[in-house]
């Protein structure tokens, strides 16, 4: 029995020893494999790092060195574009279809070798370069010559979208800084504080900011960025109104208190003045490398466009959009090739090309249209969301003028080739629930874009530019066709009857000429003449190659002297040889430029002209639509003209909200929840314009001179060890 037990114990011991040997062998083999794998991974990682270093070196060669080169730095701002970049690539031997290569040995004995091949250029419809595509490969090799990692990456150099963050952007601001209040949508959350900070807003003025000396200018809850002149209107002195305020303390990036501070003028011609966030910038730099160099190559407070950005490309730079330019933009959207304007549709009560007497037609059965139907053939459109909300998705192009009012749902953009007339409140519709403006992301979004002008409110009435409230003759709103402003040419006639004179205002005095009683134009005509004088001066002094003018109802082009308030009609001038163009500092005349016969010939042959009133419809029709909206309770239901969305005009925005006419629907107020973008901005609101900036509404502006590199994910081409 003992012998049997001993044998079993011996066998068990032998089995145990075998198991131990096996386990030790497995552990040893695993350790060796782990060590080998770890070594392989380390070598692979080293080769990977070397390959990635090669990609970065290749990028330095084809991107950074070109952007640092004298050719690029010394180029004018108009030439900092893809065409210049393409030329400089050619200069280093990287023409289309060609490749360049390079390499470097690293201190640890490893090496990288790279190559960059230039693919075909991606072209726009007009033949301009849209993007440059480069294919880069890099091979990392360790000292053993056996461990290799080769990777490939696609680079696309293209124009960048402008990082738009402006509540108001304009070339020339006149009258808009009267009773203005500009703030972010955070204002709907309550008074600013440390626990409830507001985003600061931005206002950009590219050329001229003119504000009255001794009248309320308003408040901007953020920063004003300016180039060009900043003047007081009456005395012409450089500087801002004593009644312009801000709530932003220099150095802060948010609004944390409900303060009214006088702005601190920071002159960026000395870079150290603009080293912190300021509430008012003067001489803001443009995008040229030389201008940005004092600021470390970056804008001191974000980009400000070098020139006013157009919503539709003016390829031949003649300041007018041709059929070809318009159709290219529309077709790009329809085909799905537009990064700026995604294709879309609109469903609403609409009247297409209405004729005769116009009337709102809310309609029980909305129709659906797209850009192919509305954008490629001449179309004038009345859109009414009074009963059924306008439902918009994506971009709708309209090849003509657009009249609009009412409720809007969806997210989209209307681009009109002509003018946009806003003749009633335009507000968001959020179903059966009220819209929550404290939470902008929950709201619909609307952008109204005009290649012509945007006309807002009661701009047709004769009274708006007259003297004081007690000298204005009340408008009898029951007589719809009366008191519509006549043209300059009509009102300069000396044979008008007393009844006809009613179309030219009232025999009254201007604010700055209390003893002079004359008929004077309304606000819209006054602003037209002011903008036209400024444009003539710019052309005659070589600041623009092609002048652009405004006119009213097909009239002759008239321009003003150095006065922003209305003058008697006989004081306005036409473009004729021998006439004088004043050199103005505010309302101060500091010199004269005479129009020569050669000047007149050149101007008349090259000028672009934009009409305030459409040729298809008569002024009384537009006035009637405005009155009908008011009488139907579709204007000022909340105590002000209400517009939701971005208003973006390639030329001018003229807006009038008077308060001292009997029957005024707006009470002199305009409440805009969105943004305002126009080359020329003329706004007359006697009780105030409030802009709640909706930062979601960012026009996708392509800047020629702003380039970016878009890098795809790298892919492994070869791996050995």
C-alpha cells in the first residue's frame, strides 16, 4: 500500500515539474515577444515621428516660406490671393503636375524624405482659382535602414470665409448713430453682471463715421472699429460725439455692468495703444503683412474687412452685377457647388410679377418655389406671412425686387438681385409657443440680402426730413396716395401748383437755418444726395475707379453740398461740367473740385446707378402696402417696427421710423434682432434703433486675400520593420 502511495506522489511531482517548466517557458517566450514587440513599437513610433517631421518640413517649404517671402510681404493687399500664391509655387518649381522633394538627417541617426506633388487647380466658373491641391508624402527611416514608415496627406489651399462678428458693418455711417442702442442677444437674459455677463458686440466702419455734435448718439455695448475719418457733423472736428457711450471697460472682453462710459479712443497707428481690448479703435489696420507686423501678424481685435464685402461677386469690378455674374451665382447654388449659398426653397403666400394696383394677398394656399423658378428669369415678388408663416430652407435667389412682411419659420436666405422692401414687421414664428429670444439657438434664422438696396419703413413720406415736429403737416393716412415725396427734378420746378407742392414737403426751415423758409426733401432724398457727393469726391480723388450713385424714381442724379440736413431743392447739383464738388469735413466746406468736361464724360460712361423705387411698381403702390400693414396691425405691435434677421445690402440701407406724424405705426422706434450690413447706412429713427446682435447670422464672405491650409488625415502608405 505504501509503495502505491509513493508512486502516485512521484508521478504527481513529475507532472507538477513539467507544468512549471511549461509555464516558465511560456513566460520566457512571452517576455521575449513583449520585449521584441515593445522594441518594434518604439522603432515604428520613431519612424512615424520622423515621417511626420517630414510633412511639417514640406509644409514649411510650400506654405510658410512663401508667406514669409519678400514677394508676398511686399505685395499689395489686392494681390494677396490664390493667383499670387500659385505664381510663387511656380517660382519654386511646383507647377501643376510637377513635384518637389527634400529631406534631412536627424540627430538620432534617423532620416526623413518628403515629396510634394501639385495636382490640378480647382477653378471657379469665371476661371479664377478656387483651390490649390497638393499631395504630400513623407518617409521616415531609422538608422538600421530597415524600419520605415511612409505617410501621405492631402493639402488644400483655399480662400477662407471671413470670421464675421459684427452687429453693424458699413463703409459710411450717417444718422445711424442717433439714439442707437447696440447689444448682444444676451440682453434678453437681464441686466449685465458678473454672474450674467453679456457678449460684447462689434461695430465696423470702414471709411467715414459722422455723428452729430450735440444730440444723442447712443450706446454700443462693445467695441467700435474704424478706419478713415471720424468727425462731428456741424463743426467738422475730428472726434466722436460727446453723447456717444459704451458699457465696455478697456481690457474686458464681456459686459459685466450696466454702465454708460465715454469711449476711450485707441489710435492703432501706435500699436501699443491697441494691445488690449478697446471700446473704440481708430486707424484699425488692414490685412497687409506690413500693417499687421506691429501687432505680431494678427489683428489687434479680430479681422475687419479691407473693403466692403459684396454678397454676389462682381467679377469685372464695375460695381454692377451682370446677367452672367448673377446666373453664375444662382447656378452654383442650384447645382450644389456653392459653399456660400446652399440650395433651398420657399413656401409662402406669394405674388409673382404682379401688375396694376398692388395689394397684400395673404393667401390660403401657399406655393413652393426654388431658385431655378425665381432666380433665372426676371421676377418681382411680394411675399406675405401675415396669416401663414413664410417657410424658408436654404437659399432662394430672386431675379428682381422683393416686398416682404409677416412671420417667418425655417432657416434660410433670400437673395434679391434688385431691392428688398420691408413694408411691415418681419418676425420669427415658433409654432404655438412664443419665441425664446433668451435662447437664440432655438430660433428660426433669416437673412435678407439685396444686390440693390434695402428700403425699410416709411421712406416715401414727404415729412421725414423736415424741421421740427410742430412744423410738420400731419399725414392723413386715409388718403393713401398723398404726401409721397416727389423727385428732385419735379420739386425744383417753379411752376408747381400749391397742391403739387405738397409732394415736396412744406415751406419750412431747416434745423441749422431757422430763418430760411424753403421747401426741402425728405430723409431718403437727403441721404441719396449726401452719399452721391461723397462718391463723387472719392472718384475725383482717385479712391474708386468706378463711381456708384443713387437716384429716386428714375430721376437725374443729384448731389449735396457740405450739409447733412436737407437744403432747399435749388441747392442740389447735377453732374455737369463746371459744377463744384465740395471737399467736406462734416458740414464744413474746406475746398472745391470743379467737374471738367472730361470728368463728366468719364463718370457718365462708367457709373453704376441704383434706384430706390422699382420701375415695375409705382411709389403710391408701395406706400399703400405700408399703410395697409399698419392699419391691419402688422407694424409696431410691440411698440416699434420689429425685424428679425440679418439685413445685408451691397449698396444702401435706407430706413425711416418717424414718430411725430399722426398715425405713425412705429412710434419712432426700430427693434432689429439680427444684424445690419450695408455699404452706405442711412437710418432715421426719431426715438431709437435697437440692434440685438444675433451672432448666428454670419454672412459667408469669401475673402480673396485670406488663405488657409486644410489638411486631410494622413494615411500610411508603407510600413516595414
